[in-house]
C-alpha cells in the first residue's frame, strides 16, 4: 500500500515533493517493522535529505526522519550515530514543539536508553526521570510512554543495586501494562517473567 502510494506521488508530484517524502518515510517505518534494515536506512536517509532540502533542518518532518534514523541506529548498536541523531532531534523538537511535547520526550527517553547501554548511569537516570515527569504531565500515569519510562527506571535501578526501588518501579510498570495492554501482551508477559526472576534473586527463600 505504501509502495503504491509512493509510486503514485513520485509520478504525479516528483521525488522531492513533501507527500512523496512522507511516503518514503512511511515505507521506511514498514520495512523497520519487517526487519529489512538495509532498506530502512536507505528510505530514512532519502526522506531526511529530501525534507531538509524542501523544508529546512528544523521542520518537524525533517526531525521525524532524524529521530527514525536514531532509532534504527540504536537497534544496530551504532552508538555514536545514535547519540548524534537523538541530540539533533531533541534540540529541534524542543525548539519547535517545547520541552513537554511527546516527540521531545521520546528523544529524551531514547538518549536515556543509549546512556544506560553505555554505562553512563547518572545521565541515563536523569533522562528517564525527565521523560517520566514529562509523559506523566502530558499523557497521564497510565499511558504506554509513561509506563515505558517507569520500566526503564526499574531496569536501571536493578543494575545499580537499588533493589527496593527497582522492584517498586517494575511492579508499577507491570500493573500499568496489564491494565493498558492486557495480560497476554508481550510486554506484560516479559515483565512478569523478569519480575519473578528478580524477586527470586532478592528473596530466594520466598
């Protein structure tokens, strides 16, 4: 469907029209879901170059392509490029949409995940706390983005040996996931297993 739309826009409007570029980006998102990483990068790069040329570096569509590339690089473990992309997206979103917009907060959370992977625990905690506060304010305590920040903080606290806080955050995230996604969702099931393993380690005699 996206491929059909892209072909139609390209034929009718040209390769550099914003509608064509949006279809390019959407096709990249589809390929990402399908795990076609080489094609994903090509699509996101094409969308980014086109949006930058047509709309400028600070336009939301350009920033969305920057953020999408950052997410792709994160999955590929290309940490230097991830930080560059997320920082660029964060700066742009903050300027265009404000610090509490969900796109800004997604970039904040992405940087937190990167810092956690790099062992930069203080910076990771700062980012996750910032994302949690913002998501709670913008979306409420039970929204998935809010719960993801709660879960990320729980995982970070576990790595830091802050076991009581880790368990509290994980329980909070699990309760929210069950309510929002249901008990059979992969996020709920994964966290249920993680929490059981964690509780066994903390209280082996229980």
